C-alpha cells in the first residue's frame, strides 16, 4: 500500500490506523488500519472493540443510519440543520454521514449587527482524523452566512470528506461526481448588485451556484471558520446545465476565514470556485478536476500562495482550464482582483484551444507572480488567454512567471495573442516560450514514482519577485512554483494521489 499510516486517526485507539490507498478496492484491513478498531464501544467508554466492529450506537444528536464498509463502521448522520455547537470527534467503529442539503446554521443575512429575525447560528467543529461521507450527488454541506466550520486536521491526520462508494471500496482512480461538496457562504463583498447599487455594498447579494443559499454583504474580514489539512474527494455534481457543485465553493467568504492545506481530488466540476469575497488561501492541491482547477467569479479580491494544480489526462467537457477568472455581471466596475504566487499548473494534452491554462475574462485585474505553467508540446491549449477588453485595460501583472506551452498566448476573436503577449512582456523576469525541465515530462500523470510539478533547472533559474510587496498575505520566497525542490514536501502526508499521500 503506497499511503502512509494515520496512526493518530483514533485518539483513543489501541491500534494504528490507515486509510485505503487511492483507487484501491480496500477500505481498511487488519494490520493496515481498521476504522472499527479501538476503544470506546458505541458509547465512548473504555472497553476495546475488536477490529472491524462497528460502534453500537451514535453520539447524541446524530442519527444511527446503519453500518457501512462491509458492516465494520457505524454510520452516524448529521442533522439536516446544525444549530448551536456540534463537534465530530474520532470515535471507535464510527464514521459520519451527511444526507441531502446539510446546513450549518440558517442564513443570518448580510449585516452581522442585524441578523435575520428567527435565524440561528451553527458552529461545526471537526477533529483531526475524522472521515465524513455522502451517498449521492445532491448531498452537500452548506455553512450559511453568520455560521462557522472549524475542520482542522494535521499533516499526518487529515480530515477527509468522501463518497459512500469510496468507503465501500468501489472507487477507482477515475471516479468522480459521487456527491456534492462543501459550500461556505459569507458576508464579504461581491459584484452581484441590484440595478443602481455600486459595490461594495451590503445590498449586493447573490445566490450560490448549485444551491438557493445567499452570500455577500459588506464585511471584508468576515470569519466563516477554518479549514486546515482537509481532503474533499470524488465530489462535484451537476444539478442542472451550468449549475454545479464543486469540491469547495467559497461564496462571499471574508479574509477572517482560514483555508490552509486543502485538497480537491477528482471533482467532476471545479476544484475550488470562489464567488466574490476577500478570502485568502494557502497550500492547495487540486488534482483530477474535470473542469477548472481554480475558478473565480463575481469579484474575488483575495490571494492564493503555494498551489499545485495537475489536470487529468482527459476531460469530459471542453473549457477545462487550470484557472478561470472572471467578474459578473459583465462590465461591472467591481473587478475581480485575484492575486496568486507560487502556483504550478501541469496541464493536459488538450485537444481544443479553449482550454488555456490561464483564462482571464469579463473584467479581471489579476496579479500572477513566481509561478510555473506548463503543458505537453502536443497540447492545443495556450498558457494564457486574455479574453475581454476590460481585462486588457486593467493590465494584469505578471512577474517571474515561466510559461512552457506549445503556444504561450491564445489568439482568438476576442483579444489577439499579440496584445496578450504585450501585457505579459511588461513584467519582469518572465519567460514566455520556455522549455520545462521538471523531473517528469510536462503533463505526465502524477504517480508515486514521478512528481511532474517539481522544478527543474530552467524553472529554478528564474529570479523570484518580492511576494509580500505584491500582496501582504504572501510570504517571501526564494523560488518560483509551488515547491522549492524535491526536499520541499509540504504536499506530502495529508493528500491523496501524490507521492507518499495519505490515500483517497
């Protein structure tokens, strides 16, 4: 088994635990870890449970919905609406479940000082090593405005959200779209405004794609909680055409929220989609997304640093990009201002030009620094596609960016490649037609034996720019790309589908 052992998964366990390797048909086996092992029985006592024995019952407030994983785990289902405080702890013989739209609190409105009458706050806390599963495409977790989630795993004991198929051992390396994902709605500004209202304004409120949940307000530092060392696997579901759930949807989420060490694995739509807000993100791994890796809309004004995006070899739909950044409605003066540093995107062998690794459209004012973008020499996709006049006028910033694509700039009917290339050339230390010298061929499948996102000599030779000077959230770096070198292993131990990953 290629995955590491999660020896602290059950805090009171008498035996070491590990999850099944990514794509394996085995969920847990004696000697390699068993979620049914440990102490505590059904009621949290001290009597050890034999390996593979499900808990007898569920914690107070959770519904006992039977056993899963061949009868080895008791499935304890969260309530449809979580009010007050609920904590999910590691518990012998127990796994947690969500069904349908599972909400944390009810929508408290855009103004923290004047909550919606009758609304209720919820706070969901999830401890390291907990695993939560969902059974169908319309199952998802929604954190409403004014409520919070604190899901904080560790590098050796991540929190994993996954599908029932994965728990039952039937997922493969190509499985996807088996449940919805996580949606967090906050009160930070958005570009979606009524006619005559100019953002930022508390009256600028939108509805989250794939749900009827409201998001937005005028609280840039809004705090929706913390996600640390969290996986979301086999998620993403199309509720209707152009109406999808992602692995993680951040809608109007403020800068008081922490997203650090988060992975999306095999989402059938985007890995992460951000609608407005000011949230910052760090240490992201997005692999196997069928659509975009990082998609932003409606005026996101935050930053992301240390991001690995690897595209799957093939995608079901065209328009599968590494990042797609836009603001809506088109023409709004409240432009998206995404800022990223230390991103590595390894693209696929795309058959159509529409799948550029970076697409900027409908009013984007972007800053991209210290980053590497590469795809196979046979790919039809360019590295960069600037797609509308507003974005050109905003003059996106590129500094210390390395492109290694057959076509660096998309030349289409919107903005031609000459204009796009001229904007790129305004920056410093940029390479538009580089040759990737990474340790594995650009676009190779990421496996336990090759790490195609690790810099080679050509990437290492690029002089990085001062990251904190570009955005105060960024930390200073001495290199470009998501990882410094093969000794820089921040992505190991808590992820799946990467070398020494913790299984899917």
